[in-house]
C-alpha cells in the first residue's frame, strides 16, 4: 500500500512540475497573467477594466495577446500589485512557488485540525487524496489565485482555533480581497460565532487595500461602465459563463443551468437557485446556532462554501476549497467512520476524476444522437453540478449528525451529574 501511495504522490508531483512549474517563464494566457497585466495597468494609472487597454497590457508585459474582460474585484488588483514589480517570468514563478508552499501549508493545517500526531497509512492517504484532487491540479495549470486563497482560508480556521484572532483576520481579509465569493462565507461564520475581532480585522484589511486602489485618479464612471460591460460579456444570457444557450455547460457549476434546462426561463431558474441557497443556508445557520463551539469550524465553513456553489459563480479551481471537508470526512481513526462521512469522501472522489479527459474521450466515441440528447446535457455534461448539490446536502446531514451526537452527549453528561 505504501508503494502504491508513493507512486501516486510521485505521479502527481510530476504533473504539477511539468504542467505548471517548468513553463512558468513562458508567455501565458493564464488567470494569473490576466491579473498581473491588469494590476500593472492600474499601477500606470489606467483603467484595468477596459478590454482594449487590458489586452494591450498583457501583450506588452506578458507576451500573449488573448483578450481580457476583467471581472476581478479592485482589491485583488492591489493585492497582486507587488508581483508587477518583477518581470513576468519571475513574478509567475514566485506566484507558483507560493502556490506550492500554500499547498504544503494547507496539508499541514488539515492534519493539525484533525489532530493527527503520528504518520500512518491514513495520513499518507489524505495527502495523496489532496494532491490528486483534480480542481487543485487545474488551479495550478490555470495559475488561478485560489492557490493563495485556499491556504489563507484554512490557516484562518487554524489560527482562530488557537485564538490568534488578529493574524486570522489578516489572512481572512486577504482571502476576501482576492476572492470575496469565498472569503465572505468564512466571515459570516465567524460573525455568527461572535468572533468580531477576526471579522473586524478582515474588514480593516479590506478597507485599507480598497482605499489604495483609488490613489490613482481613474474616473469612477469609466471603471463602473467597463466593469458592467465585462460582467455582461461573461454572464449575460448567451455569455460564456451564463446558463442559457451559448454558455459553456461544462464550466458551469451553478444550479441555474439545471433549472434553466428544465424551465427554459431565466427568471425561474435564478429564483429556484436562490431559493435553494436560502434553504440550505438557513438550515446551516440553525445548526451552527444550536451547536455553537461544539460544531467543528472546518465542517461549518466548508458546508457554507459548498452551499454557495449552488447559486453563485465559482470557477472550477475554486472547488479546491472543498478539500477542507477532508478534516471531518476522513477522520484520524476510521473505526467510527459514519455512512455520511463515507458518502462525502465518495463525492469528493468523483470531483477528483479528470473530468475533461473523460468527456473528450466520450465525445470521440459516442454517437451524435447521444451527444445531442437532453439527458446527456442535463446529467452528464453538468455532472459536477449534481456532485456539488449532493455534497452540499451530505455536509448539511453531517452537521446535523454532529449536532445530534453532541446533544446526546450533553444529555448523558447531565444525567450522570444528576
């Protein structure tokens, strides 16, 4: 077993090395090259949300001419600005090395949250599972900023557990600045827990970084109009990341795509997706309030993040955040491994598969009749959405299971005291 795990780990490390690290000095159309070019453009005092200016900037400082329709928040551009002080190749290499360091820190943090003190086959299995997780590998290949947000988020939870609130707030603030669609849910959890020092520090970090963005006198009207136009380009009906005809179904992780396929109504699909989120978020909030500190923070945080995938936009690399669920689903001792925990691991394993390669293979060998059928588009092309929906429900059930266990334990303790 050790030999198999070692071979798998070596294979994954080779994939990261050849797919991301070694090509670091080449021109690229990666997510980070987009952030690098537009952050450099902002430093020059120009509108980073203007597609023509942003595209020209990438051509100049990176060497690639792919069009840019930026939708990153302004705080992300400011936070990425230190990279633009270096030439593209070195900036990209350092970013990827920070991603590697972040992956190591994330693994160490996950093990710390689990309380693993000894090196055993379970620990090695968790590490290999993490390294083989497909969205994480895609994050390296796309050079997505989630490589920084993932360790920031996990370390925030660890530091909060050890009452290091100021440092936890700093990392949470940086996570929100880079990806608010992830960091905001962690902040909401700590608001419910009454950890206002963490949230206050993160807000202060965000305010400082947001203020820096406006040091350059770029007209706000130009920024807003360009930003709205870029949002329309990507997310309007027919846009690449919308959920109607013309969108890329494979990359769509929101349930709006499923509901639209069933209703053929944009408003109905959006309404049903938001209602689904409100139900799951409301159930989550009730369980958090009832359990308090007895609910593991990692489980509560990842459950709310997973629920947000059902309605709000996330890219495929963002799914790497869901590895936080391994803290609870893959316990240090498998003797008390519950059925729900096993289902969570199974669903995460489904996300670990190289889905793009599988679909490319299938599209080459299946008949056009199958590929054009309604059920192929609804169930197979959107299978990641179904996995995310099932995972969200499984995590809610796991929270209910933990809450029930703690309530029963408290009841038995009260009876013993009486």
